[in-house]
């Protein structure tokens, strides 16, 4: 029962993480575990010792090296990282300070190199919090040689390391500390007792943000925000107060609702799907989209359910219509009864806490983090447009009695291209998030995919699809491994958006491979196709463009 209450299900992804840092991290273990569980993981956590992160990674016999965790978090605090520098900052020659900082950055680079060369781990490293105190006092901000400029420069160096090592991500700890208050996040008593930098009060908030990076790595970020309308996107009830009576864009409350919509538009522009689930009449809602202060337009929403049905039922319809799981969806509603209903009936859906004062909601959305992605592809950015285009395809399909006639009319063009610098991020994304048509469910990091690109033993191809209504972008990947006497299909996957159009057959045909239903025979643990005995017929309604395909 406890496992169900805290969100541990059979489908949770096993993950091993290590928490290392320049300060004491023991009080982060429990909140980190809960945060990872809430993000859909079944975690194991290894805790590092106080300020031993360099030794723990460089020592080949350390627990960290032996465990080879999926993610290593390296958390740094300014005072410990700059130990020996800040305490005597005014008396140290500038050259000595620079030399000390360069040495510390060099150690970091050595640590990251060791992880890159000998471990599978991704690394999340925090930057430093710009201190609110300087021994220079008011002179610091205007000084060419001040503490704040020194720390700012160090943060720039840390960011440069992340660009140098593609398995490294920087966590902006300075922004976290600024948001919650640099004076608040540390309990001075426990800092002096045991170098505990993050107080128990803020440990959960920090771990929530760190675990969101893990969620983004594993494709567990939420994909869709479903919203109510009355007193959520605008103030008032549209069916009672009509367009001219709602609060939107003017006055404190109206400005707050416009702020909510602006944040949602940011989500939309970053590839988050927006949908509406409201107990309303569509004829009452339609005119609001023309309101002078309405930030969001009708076309920003991929699905709209304005009716008097149970909202849980509408959720299921939206999930089916958009072909995404309930665990990829979040819900925003001002009504606490509706929120509790969704929590009870659809526990997979993330229900956003709605503050008592709506003016605080824009801030809640800005710090939510559940939609954050480390990489955004052009396919992500145009996701809502793709759903609207799909509606047009379905409308066209209803006009044809023959499926073949419909497929011919779509005018599909399939482009096959080799793995390259321009498509590696999208290919890696598909490999790690596609489940429904993924024949071996192999997962590879960007570093591993990069290895395929630079190896003669592998060939990786991407398939892009477009038709008369729009461009699907890259929606298929095949990885072929040279086994000397044959090419082995290491991975073959396709986005569900392109299924039932013959794309999977044509993509495989271009790679000269197929499975049993298309002529493969099973022998000695492998599927085989003898091209001397059987040739593939092309899919006649798909035009194929080959880009450097050899």
C-alpha cells in the first residue's frame, strides 16, 4: 500500500544515482529518493562523503567507480569550493587567486574526463551561488577584482566544461538559491556543526529540481498541459458574465490571468501540448479567443473538450485523441473538487496545486519544471501544429472509402538520411522515448550514438516524412551493425504518428531488411532475410528521397 501511495508502480524505471559534493549531503538522500519516485523512477542512491567528490571519482576502487551509476550529481557550494580564497580575499595577490581558481577548475576537468572515459554516467554539476556578502562591502559590485565577478567567472568556466563534455549538464544552483533566498536555504547552526549547506526546509525543493533533470534525460518530462477555463485562464464565468464581463489583461486580477496565459504560451513554444477540459458550452467559449487581451488563441490548443461530461472521461478522450499516456499529462484547474476528482480517478495525471490567490499562479507555473527538456528539437516546437494537421488528415480520410486511395491522396514523401551532427539530438530523443514501435527497445545515450556515427562497424539512418498537410520531421531510426557476414538490425523504431501508412515497410525496405511477415526466417537466435530468394515490393503511395544514403 505504501509503495502505491508514493507512486511506485511496476513500470517505474530503475535508476542508480550518486550524490557527491563539496558539502554534507546526508539530509538530501530521503527527499531525493521520494522526488525520483514521483518522477517515475525506482531509484538506488549512493551518497558521497563531505568534499570528497574528486577522490571518489578518480579512485578506481571507490564505491562510485564500482557502481558506475546512471547519473552523478556533483553539488558545489561557494565557500567550500573557494576555501583558502574567500577567507583572505583582500590580502591575496590577484595572481594567486587566479592560479588557485584555475587549479580547482582543472581538478573539475580531470574529474569529468575520468567519468567520460571510464564510466557510463551522465553528470549533473551545479554552478556556484553568487554570494550576497563580500569582504569588499559596497565596493565589490564596482570593483574590477570583486568576489561576485570572480564567482560569475567561475560559473562561466563550469558552463564551458559542460559544452566540452557532452555527458555533462549544469544545474543553475544560483537561480535556485536566488528564488528561495540565499539567506534562507542554509541553516547557519547546521552549517557550522556539520557543513550541511541545504537546510531540511529546502532539501525537498532542491531534490525536486535535480530529479527533473533525470526525468528529462529519460523522456519522463510531461508533454501536455490540460487546463480549465473559467477562473483559470480568465477571471469569471463566461456563461454568466460573457466576454465583456471577464477579467483579463486589466487590473491586478486581469493582469494575473494574462500572466498565466503568457507562461502557457512559453510552454507551447517549447513543444508542450495544450488542451482544454472545461464544463462549458463551446458557443460561449468561442468568442473569448477574439478578446483583445487573450494571449492564447484557439490554434494553440491541440484538443478542446468543452461540454458537461465528467472531466475524467474528457481526459481519457484527450489522451486517446492525442495518442499520449495519462502519465504525460498535467492538469490546471481552480476548482479543488475537480482537482481531487482527477487525483482519485486518474492518479497518473499530475495535478498542479492552485494557490488561493491567483496572482501567485504565474510564479507557480514558472517554477514548475515538469515540462522542462534539456534539448528541444524542431519536431518538439511544432508538436501542436502536427496535431492540428493530423485532424485535417482524419477529416480527409472520412471522404475515402478505400484506404489505398486515401494514402495515395496524402502525397507522402519519405526522406532517408545518414546520422549527422544536425539530426543526432532528435535521433537520440527517439531512441530513448519511443516505446510503441520499437522492436528491440534498445536505449542509447548521445555519447553512444556519437560513437556509432564515428564507427565503421555501424550505420545509422533517420527517416523523415511529409505529406500535403505538413511535415512530420524525423520519425524513424534504424541502427545497423556490421557482423562481417551480415548487417544486424541493432535497433529499429518508428514514432506512432507515422504508423498505418506503410512507412515502416518502406523504411525497412530501404535498409534491405524485414521481419517474418515480410519474408524473414528465424534461425539460430536471429531473424534472417535472404535477398537472393525474396525481394521487397515498394510501397507505391510513398515517394522516397535518399540523402547520401550509402
